[in-house]
C-alpha cells in the first residue's frame, strides 16, 4: 500500500522549466496578497501564523448543505480567483492531479466521480480549476508559511491531499515536510509536491529562516462531501431519518449511488 508520494516535479521538466513555473506561481501569490485584506482568523490558526485564503466547495462545519467556500470581500474574491487561474498555478494543479491518478487510481476516480456528481446535482458549486478533482484549494500566503504538527480531520480519510511548496527559501535550511507517524523528515524545495492522507498522518513543517518567504498550495476534499453523495445528496441526519435497512446496508458499502 502506498501511504504517501513525494511527487517532486514533472519528469523532464527539472531545472529552468519548472523553476519558472514555481517562481511564476510564487510571484502571483506575492502580488495577490499585497492587494488583499485579511481578518484575524485568516492571519492565524492552528496551522500557523500566516495569511491564508481558501476557495472551492465543502460541507460540514455548520453548513446545512453543500456550498461554496466564502471569501470575504469582493476584491479579495477577484484577486484570489485570479491567482487560481494563473497559468503556473493551473499547471501545478494539472501535474499533481496526474500524480494522484498515477499512484492512487481508485481513490482518484472516487474523487473525480464525486466531484462530477456533486457539480451536476448542485450547479452553483464552483471548482477551483478544471484540472483538479479536489473540491477545495487553500493557499498559505505567508510571508513565512510553516505549520506545527497537526492532522486535518475534516479531510477525506480515504484519500489524499496535495501540498506544493513555493517561495524564495533555502530548502537545505528549512521548510522540510515532517510526516510524524512515518518518522520521516523530507527535504521539500520550492516547486515540489507531496501527496498524503492529511486526515490520518500527523504532519508539519520545519521553520524557514527569518528573512525568507514560503508559500504553499493545498488541494483537498472534505470527507463530508463523499458522505453527502453516498447518502443520496443529503446529510447523515436526513439520510438516517428515512433510510430503509437495505439502503443502510448499501450506504455502508458505498453502493447506494
């Protein structure tokens, strides 16, 4: 069983080509963050002290139905959506999704089919890129993005998330990705990506130097989205209130829809 993939960069694109992609994505984030404003909750969280913004769609956390992730302020939304549409950011999304499909095809197809089903049933949902099967994307916008040990319990435990490191920092001095349960500390240079089950494996980053900058792009899907789909596009509470024994058995096996 493959637990995590150190995807690195695309084969054949090492060197100037992918360096340009990495630097272009980092520059798009740096320019974007200078135009955005952030509330206190978007400047500090259990994942660290840095600016962050999210887009896409989700379920849970007090939501009564599946919906788009809210971005505070029209200007913030326009700027952040512009970052996501940047050609370098989209190329990263395409590469990492190809890696997901290559190393975990069955979970990848579940993500793909779930995304397609949700977007067909709820046409108002806005994916972050046509190249991703993940429901949401968070960008940690620094200036010094690194996180203490944590797990992302809301993410789908049966699949992976993707983390891509960006920014002008020395990967020999800091920014290493630590998978605590696997007892691994991995050198994690700008432009590289890692795929792993963030809901199951405790992970963190080693701090970077004081005068450096580091950003990261995280693609993920909430586990509640899959349950919503398998419940026939309803919450666990609504499903259990009306389900027959046959439906309960099929839902447990993921065979209801």
